[in-house]
């Protein structure tokens, strides 16, 4: 679950293809995750030639965002994560939204955030105006068959602390040196632990023939000290993959290696080309518990127009208890 700002930004600038998160395969493991909706974001390349050079872009100045009073529920959200994100007590959040069943949150429903966290000076805790410095590989932009241009990329947390509320600003520039368009987007992960990465996607309604290059900067990024106490990225085991029928299939399992139960929130499968650029990714909501010593099987499928050079599989979890 991300900060309210980038959720709203993502809803404006990102068009998504909603499909089922599981698939059948003759060689797949027997048990499957709970079936639910997922988000697939894949770039389908056309035969248009890439631009020859990209003029330099002016730097972007990050701007702080304001504290919201309401929030729209997103896939894989939990009340506990929403409460942590806005700095309110879970009991207070539940009391302000007493009509909700916390075990079945309605996606798209707007809930009340009774009040943000305040510091010792009585000021609301907001995303910082000066975000943390994170690694930003150049975005991978390509034309779509619809006539638009999609830019895919990722943010890598090179800081020594967990980071949350991460949003990026992307600018595209034309062959005449003028800025064609600019947009902001949030990441596809709730929180970035040190060394982890998360993809993003921005769609531009521009002419590919006029496209010359793109640049990305961090818009917001806040330190989340102590997040390791409740947030986890369990390592997938026994990962196997195969490319077949214009799709990339991955099988793995999550082992309950800790002394506490892990509530799996979602899996993020990202595909890369030989140059290390993001070519597509997909979000798989899980909403499943892994007890200590048990295993949870994963079977993931993402449409891919060509064989990726490699992939990354990251699973988000919350420690219970």
C-alpha cells in the first residue's frame, strides 16, 4: 500500500490491463494461490526506429504533498497497512470506518483518515520536500500499438534505511529540444527495503516520431525507520521459469522461515532485457498467511512479446505478532 498521493497519480497517468493472477500449466505445481485480480504492465514494441539522441533535460524540483483526509482502497490493502502509512492507530481508523469488514476491504471504496501523525512541535508528518537520493536507471520508452508511448523503469533503494512514499517525475523531450510531456507516477511496491527495487510505468499520449529521450527524477521518498520490524521480503525458493505461448511463466514457493506468521500481500514479477532495462511487470495480489515451517506455492504468468533476458521476483509480507 502506497502513500495517497502516488495512488492518485498512478490512477491518472497509468492505464492498466486487469487480468487473472493464476494460470494453468501442465508442469506447474499442484497447489495454487487464492485467485484474485492483478495488474499487468507490459510494453509491446512496434517496428518504429528508436531516436538517435536525447538532448539533456532540465532538472526537476520535488514538491511536498499535503496530508489527505480520505483514502481510496487499493488491491491488496489492509487496514493495518493504511494505518501505518498515515500514522494513525489501527483502532482509531477502524472506529472512523466502522461499516467496513477488515477481512474484505472493498477495492475502490473511499475511507476516512481521522488524523495524521504529528511531531513534537504539533506539525503533521508529511513526505519530505527533499527526498532521499535513490538509484534511477534511465527509463525504457517505446511506442505502443495504440499510438501512445510508454516509459518503464525502476527505482533502486541504495540508502541504508527502508524507504516509503516513493514517487517519480518523468519528462520526455522532442527532437526539437522542447519538452513534449511530463508526468508523475508511484511505485508498484508498498515499501523499499535497502537494496530492493520497484518498477513504475508512465503512459504519454505523444507522437513517437517526435520522441528523442526521457529523464526521471525522484519526486518524493521518505525514510521509514523501523519498518523491518513489521515488513518483510521473504526469499522465494525453488524458482523455475519458462517462456511459452507468448508468456513468461514462473513457479516458486515462500517458506515460513520465521517464528511468526507472515501475511503475504502481493508478488511483483519484473522482466528485463539484456541491457538491464525493464520491459514489463505484473502485480499478483496474494492475501495469504504463511505459518512458521509451512510453504506457500506461487504460479505466476505474465504476457511477454519476446523472451526476457532475466526476471526478478519480489514478495511483500507483513509480520503478524
